[in-house]
C-alpha cells in the first residue's frame, strides 16, 4: 500500500558526507513515522534514525552528532544527512515507514529496496 524509493547512496572516503533521500507514495494510507535502518554484510538490520509526523526524532547512539534525519511531510519525503562517515557505516540503507488507513486500524511497516553506502579510502 506504500511504495518507498531510496536514492543518494554511493562511495565516499572516510570523513566524507552523503545525503540519502526517500520518497513515499501512497493513495490510501497515512504515514505516521519514517526513518532509516541499515544492514552490513553478516550483520543484523539495525536502527539508524526515525522521525514522526510531529517532528520528533530518535537516533542510535553511534550516529548521534554525525547523522541528521529530516522530513518534508507535504511531499512524504525523508532525508538522512550523514557526516564524518566511517568504514563501519558501510551498509545497505533501507527507508521505512509506519502507516495506516484509518485511526481505527493498527499501523503497518513498509520497506524500500535499499541503497548501498560504501565508506572506503
């Protein structure tokens, strides 16, 4: 019911910056939360950051001070500005959202296809 498309991934040097974008498309769902998770090779998928429709944000401890999440509610867009990138940030980054059709229905999770971020010298 919700289509998510990520963009902005690529190869950067340690200490560099990158900005990821995600566009959500839906005709019958209301999006409550958008955010980013990542999965490195051989690792579990982990939370990076989230932002609610009211603008509240949450970050993993390792990303605080380096990453910034923002959104454009009118366009159903979410962004992740990544600074001071480290090799351990290398992963596939997935956009996700929590959405529901009505206030009487529970929210469902939707995921994008992912975009590769590689941090290497």
